C-alpha cells in the first residue's frame, strides 16, 4: 500500500507537491544485463513541507541499496579535486590546529578531500559506507571506517579518537535517510570550538537554472540556508559563514558552529539570508512556474534531438552520471534516439543506463558521434577543453540547461 510521506525534518504531513518526475529507477542502478529496462522504479517527486519549508523527495530508496555498492569515485574528476584543494586551503587558513586535532570527513568517498588536508601534518579520518570507496581511501593512505555515519558510529569514534576539530561533509548531508541521527552525531563529535563544513547543492540555483536532473532518489533533501539553519538549530548548532562555489552546478559551502560559541555570523551569511527572504524561500512563491519550465526543457531537448535525427545525425550521451538518469528517464530517451552513453569510469562500462536499453561504452574506445548530449554539464568547461578536437572537426554538443541548446 502507498504510504503518504511525512516530512523528513519535522514529521509534518503537510507536504505540497512541487514537481512530479514520474516513476524512475534508482539513478545509479547501472547493471550489466540487457534487462536493465526492468529495474524497479519508484516515484520521484519533489515535495516541500509547509511547516518547516524543507524541500525533499517523498520516496526513500533504502540507503543500503544506494550507498554500499556504487561506482561513484570522487577522484576521477579533476575539477572536484581542484575544488577540494580550495576548501581544504580555506580550512587550514582559518583554523588554529592544535596537536591531537583531526579532520573527520563524513562520506569522504575515496579520500580525495582528506588528501588535501593530510600533507599539512593534520590527522584525518574518513567514514564512508561504500565498500569500494573505503578500500580506495585506505589504499590512498587515508584511514577509513567503512560504515554509515550516525549517532551510534559517532559515539564509537568519539570514544576512540576524541572530538573532531573539523567535521566535513561534501554532498552527503542531503543524502541522509537517518537525518536527525546524523546531525545529532555531528553535534556530539564536534569539538567545542569545532566547525562543520557542509557542502550541498543549493536549491535556489536548481530552481533558477531549471536543473531538475539534480533531483534523484539519492538527493533526499534540497537545502536553502533557511532550511539548513533550522535543521542545525534543532541540534543546537548554527551557521556562521557561507560561500558559493561553482561545483556541481552551484553549491553552498556552509560553516557551522555549536550554538553556544560566541561567534557572529559573517556579512556574506547575513547578506545571503536576506537575499533568500527576498526570493521567498519560505513561501510557495519560489516554486512558481518551476514545473512548467522543467516541462519546457524536456520538450526542447526532444525537439532538438528529433531534428538532429531527421538530419541523420548520430547522438551519444556523454557521461553516465546519476543526474543523467533523471534526464534520460524523464525525457523518455532510449536507443531510438541515443545510440549509447560513453564514460571514462570503468565501473560503468558494459552496463546500461538505468531504466533503458542504452548501453554504456568506454569513451576512449568508441568512435565519436555527430553530437554529444552533455549529461555531466556541471563539468562543461573541463569537458569542452578535453574534447576541443571533436568540436574543431564539426562535432556538436547539446547542453540541456538552463535552456537546451546546441553548441
Ligand atoms: Zn517539515
């Protein structure tokens, strides 16, 4: 029986539907069988709670399915490494590290972020639920506990290693099913003068750029500073600073402290909160037209593709990121329009894009098509640079956002 969702943050049942992306498979369900089109599908709906204004997806694919065996490795992307170096340098510059201090990375994947901290002589610890990710982290010299971070694992770590001076979580704190257990764990393990450094995709930018592909089952929550602040406050913590970074199409790097610490919010935090008020983030106003704009993006992607097909052009999906699964499934793309997807991540080669018969081939061993549909548009600059030769020979790209266009 279908269970009506309740708010992940405040348990209210006053949730309003913002956007319905239909039934979709878990977007990272890349399996090496031709029956991939038969993978289970779940409702993919964006909802907002009218009690606490937390934006979220309704359906929960269990975390044991999504985050134990998966093929996402942070270190495969150059621009992510560069981004992490910048955040690490910022943390090093702002923190007076003392002997015994350490940096804890929640969901630190293959250790890419902590590799930017360790050379400064600072102790580090990664905790990641992914088996492969934990193994790669260890191999890279970054100690990793292969477990989910929550109140229980935090208590264990605290007993063994003491409080963490910095708790870092990049693209993980909006994936958490056990939301309050995770934030309670952060509260408990963070040193008195410690900082939580949280990186998350910023909801107002998703809305502004029509990037509905950021909505997938792994992304359970979509924060504004207001909703994140409220979540922190319920665990006796507060925001102290924030900055925007271009990574993942527009992310917030938010700094939080214990509520008791006498530290004033930075000017840029105050400014961004005021800007959010102006946008109407605690009002349905911010969602006005979003479903219409998303539907228009789909119609335009299909129009461009069908026009290219009519001209006899071949089209491949470039990259097979999880967000690409949202675009492909929502637009109903399959092998009649897209020849294949190409990837450099070996773990995905030989699989199928979830919910379709589109096969994933190795990019280096596949002849280039006439046109690439750029699914990993958040790495556009890196990709265009890498494929400059393809463009010089007349190759084109479909860029899906903010309005689909050919370049
Ligand atoms: Zn709520």
